[in-house]
């Protein structure tokens, strides 16, 4: 990067970091703050920059004691430039990467210039160090197979987001899973819930109070209606969130008792099933006994099935019978289809 651009960027950042008198910051402190943003600069270079900037801007040096402190004058006019620090740029890029599915579609268009500016801010440095290198140092991976998110119509997304923001009703056509043809609904939107790559619209159809969860990718068409939507209670969205979390099938709390191979149980020791979880030695060598109060959900059942022969359900009997039945059916299927 040309030296002039590097210097301008460093001095702009320095002006942003200076406090207003009587607060002060030393050249050494400024050097550390700027280095944390990914720019390597000596204390002496900071002092030279401050002296040069003091000829143009209302900056003062408190030299009554060492180390000297620098600040804007007490009555200096507000200083601002259209830009962002590397820390702000990092937050913008990370939010854009991981929150796109939950941000209003119109807002995404408005944020696009800031995202571009954030990329430019982090690319402005000579090396990917400090905060500039953070996006290269972190990753988010799914807990299950890497499934491709279903495609959602941009028009549907815009109308649904707009209706939530404006608190108006939505007229839509929706094709439920397993149905051959879509149906038309007028709904009161409550909010959006994202699980993995799928986003659900929590809503109440017509004048009913029954909460429905509609997958956005199954909405064929949507349009805002000039009718006020019923404002939902916060607990309604929380209940809908729990419904999605449970896999849409929560049979209530159970006291789960199971045996698990000790090596497999390391994960459960680190990420507990519940606050009252107990792990103790089993009579079977190399196995442990686990007790926990959990919700009997579809998500729990498929999680247990994933451990296969490394786990055995002891209680409750209803869950043990279901696991046994599923495993028996699977074994029978594979036996019949072996080549």
C-alpha cells in the first residue's frame, strides 16, 4: 500500500481515538490502540503525527508531566469523517455474514455500502493482523450435515420483512410439506425464527389465536395488506421459538436414565443435558450411568439415535420402546435390501 494512504488512514484513526480535554491519552497508549487495529506504528511516529496534526486541528499536548498527554481542546467543534474503525468494520462484516437471514430485506440494501466500506477498511492494512485478521481466524460450522439452505423468493422475503416492520397483515399462498397444491392465507405476522438454514414465520391465521410456523421457502407468494396486525405478546414468540427448537414435537418433561460408553459420554459431561444432570459409574465396565430431566422432543430422540450402539435407554419405558422399534425397523430394512 502506498505510504501516503497508510499515513492518512493512521492519522484519521488517531483523530478518532483522541479524547476531549480534560481527558488525555499518551502517545504510547495511542500506539497500542492503533496496533490493536492491525497497524504497527512506533511511539515516536505517533508523536510526529500528533505534532503535525496539531498545526491543523485544535489538538493540545499536556506537557506538565511525563508521559505527555494529548487531547482535543475542551471547546473544539465536533470532528467526524465518513468512515469506520477496524473494530466497527469487523462487527459489520460478522453481522452481515451471520445475521443476513434475520435482517429486514430493505435494511440489507441500505447496509450494502457500509459492508463494502468495512471490507475496504480491513483490507487497507499491509498484513492481515490484529482485528483485520479476525474473520480469517474464526468459523461457524453446522452441528449436523452441511445442508444447502432452501431458496426463498426475494419478493416473499421483502413482503414478509416489510409486514413485520410495519405491523400489517400478509396475504399469502403457502404449500405445506406433503400437499399437492398451495393454499391461501391472510395472517398476522409475529416474528421470524431461524434454525439451521431454514427460517420460519411465526404467525396467526385470520382471526384465530393459534400460532402457526410457516417455512419461508414454502411461501409461493406474499403481499402486505393495509390492515393492522394484532400485536403479539413477547411470550408468544418465545413459545414459537421453543416449538422450533424441539423439532415441532414436545411431549413434555421426562426423567431420562441411560447408559453410555464412557468415551462417548465426554461430550455430555462438557455440554450438559440439564442442570440436574448426574453422571456416575455403571456396573458395566467402560460405561457410565446418566440421569437428567429433559423435554421429550423429536430433536432429543434423533440425537439419542445418533449414538447407536454406544448408548442404551433405561427409562422411561416409552422412550426405550420407541428407540428399540426404530432400530429394529432400520435393521430389518437394511437386511432386506442387502445386495
